[in-house]
């Protein structure tokens, strides 16, 4: 748990930049929480057990960002906190110096499972003229984002995803089952644009949009809407894309937004349509059904199919509360690193600040989140996953490019990045039971760090003067 005073002490200490004098800086976190973004010595000498080599001249994908998911559950928890504690939570996520510096945030259009109940903006009506954003004002969705954008140094992009249209537009009349009726395609597109209008008017611009969360989910215990690839293509080409071009031409359209093992057939259908191919600006994918995210083959195939579209890992979640569980942190970091190695440009965790019981969640689908809150006692639990993910979100900023890193075995996942300012950042995960003495070679420079069992380390080589 963490109090306001402890937050200030921890965050300020972790932010001390050892690279200020031109020397490499190293930061360490461990699954047992002994180290939490702690500055550690990056020695220049010593005998390594592992040697990594960085080659900045060979670059790969540009990074869009790292972050999490803001749902009504998090908004509900934040609303119930005192104003000072709520600000501390937002600093922990969005302050790039004293916090994690999240740069990408997913949010929901209408309710999802991580909500206190079903809701939409027309009270179930199929008529978009009845749209009213008031539910997102009352439940703190919009005010919470307004406060987050005011955090010092906060720079994050927001993309939105619907779980279901209003029930009056569906063939079942149910939130958790059915499909959008074709006669309501135009109304649903108009509804989405009105959402974008309302958020823009509230000072919260939306950067990106996925047209449906998990479009193959026809029925769930929670909010869902099933599509076919052909139906989605028609909806996008004839309804949503024309409206976006007219009213929100800068909003990025992100395709798919479901499990990567089913993405290729959908992409083949959607991208065969010239309007969709010309408007799409990314491919979103989830990690479910792949065990521990072992199957990354579809990402390579997607890049062959659409090399112009960045890949975004938009939902990775763990079911169950798992309070202070270091294994979750390790699982997330491993998946993030493998996503980077296989071409993904962004990685977004499911959840943000659920309560200490993993909710609220109207479907009983309680989940882990990086920070968990005992709202009644005003206590924050910073899970190891919060610190592990901050090794990426704080140190690898949008606009960075992944670069070649050699020497890392599969048992020690790692990645290197070249920042826009010239800094070189390397992160190494040690999920094993033995300490690893690691040497990292950048051009004309070297740093050595000790990775205890069950830890993650980031080394920052500051830009060299030209």
C-alpha cells in the first residue's frame, strides 16, 4: 500500500537521473517489490555472464506508446477518493518524471464489463438524435480524463472502443448478446461521431478509434456485439469512414481489436476494400487464446499483408485480483518485449485502477490492474506490474524506434530503443531463479548491471554530443 508521503518519496527517488552527467543510468524493479524503479549503479567494468550488443544503425518499428485502459470502474474508484489522493493516483500514471508517464490510454464508448452496470448515451434508443454524454459526466469518465490531462508533463493519446451499441440497434435487444442490425449502420456511425464531438467539446480529444471491441464475441457475460468481416467492412466503408472524414479526419481508425490468432482472415476481407485500406491507420490485437502469448506468427503475416499499418497490442489482462502478485508483472513484461520483437508499436494493459477486489465489475469478471485501491480506507496498492510496465512507459517515449539488439537468449527477453532525443534505452527481463551479471554495449560505450532473480532492468545511455 502507499500513502501520499510514501508516493512522493518513492517517485522522486526513482526519478533521479544518473544520466544527467552523461553517464549511463540504470533502474531496477523486482517481482518481490524489493526494487521498484530504483536507480542502481551502471558500472563500466566487470566480468559479465551475459553480453548484449546494440546497433542503432539498424532500426525497426516506431513506437506509438504504452499505457492502460480507463473504464467506468476506474472512474468510479477515482471519484470516491479525496481530491489530493486522486491527484496522486493520476500522477503515478501520467507524470513522466515522478510516475509511469503513460503515453497511450484506451477508453470505452458506452459500458463494458469493468463498469458498475450497463449504460449508453441514448438510454437504449436507436435514434442518435437522443445522444447525451451526461452519463460519462455523472460517472466521472469525462471529468477524470480532464483531470488527468492537467497533470504536470502528461502527454498521452486516447483511443476509444465500443463494447456494444445501444440495445435498440441490435437484433436481440440485449447488451451482452447479438449483432448490430444493418438498418442501423448509419445511426451507429453517427452515434460514434457524436461521442467524438462530445469529448472534443469537453477538452478531451480522441486520437484513435476501434469500431468494435472483440467483434467475434456475439455473446458474453458482459457487453458484446458480434460482427462478420463482411458486415464490418460494409459498415466502415459506407458509414463510419465517410463520417470520420467529414467531422474527425485526424482520428485514427484502428482495425480488428480482437485476438491475434484470428486476425488474418478479417484483415484480408477488410483491406480488400479500397476505402477501408485507404482509411485504416493501425491494426489492434489482443493476447487472449494464445496461452502466455506464445503465438506471434500472425503479427508477421499481418505486416506482410499491410506493411503500412502499425500493430498495436490493445488489451492484455489477467483474470482474478492477484494483489501484489509478481508473476503477473513478469507475464506482462515478457509479452510486451515479445510484442516489440515481433513488430508491435504499442502495448496497452487491461485496467488502470480497479478496487482491491478487482472491480467494480457488473459481470463479476474481476481483474488485476497495475494499481488497486481500497477506496474505503484510502489505500493504494502499487502492484509489481505497475513498476514493470513503467520501465517502458517512462523511458521509451512515443517517436522512439526499436533498434537492433543481439546476444539476448530466449530465457532473458530484451529490447533496445533509440529515442527521438538520441538517448538509447535497453530493457532486460530476468524471469529466472539466478542472478545475471549483464554487460550492455552501445557504440563506444558500455554499462554493466546486476539482474537479481525475478527482476527487470532498464539502462539509459544519454545522447552523445555530435
